[in-house]
């Protein structure tokens, strides 16, 4: 039944074997009830396994979109880091030089 739910995909493809990072989250009681039903039916071994598989499936179904989001987020992070370094350098230089730029 698990394979049917996940589209006959391998467990590893959906992160069920190679999960390395724990993520805490809050969910509505309705969603937790559904997760518990999937566990009760022995489709998944735990809520954690169900969440990992379902989230992985959603992201894989829109892989190109999520890869582009990740690329743009990394670009933003690089620009933020460069701006932070420039700001720190400017503040440090203000201590050493007179304020003639204002």
C-alpha cells in the first residue's frame, strides 16, 4: 500500500532511508490525525516517516521550481554577506578616518 500511495517509488528516493537532519514542526490536529491514520494502517512506521515521504514527494514533483528557489536564496545570501562585510568595513574605517564623506 505504501508503494501505491507514493507512486511505487523507492523508499530511498523519498528520504526514508537517508534521513540525516531532524526538523521540528507544529501541525494542526487534523493533519496529525491523518498522519496517525497512515501509521495505524502501517503505511508508514511513524509520523516522522510519513511527513518525510510526503514532503519529499511534493518537492520532487516540482523539482525545477524548488531548485530555482534554492539558487535564488543562495544568491540573496551571498549578496547579504557582501553587504554585511562592506558595512562592517565602513564602520571600522569610520573609527580611523575623519567624517568628510558626509
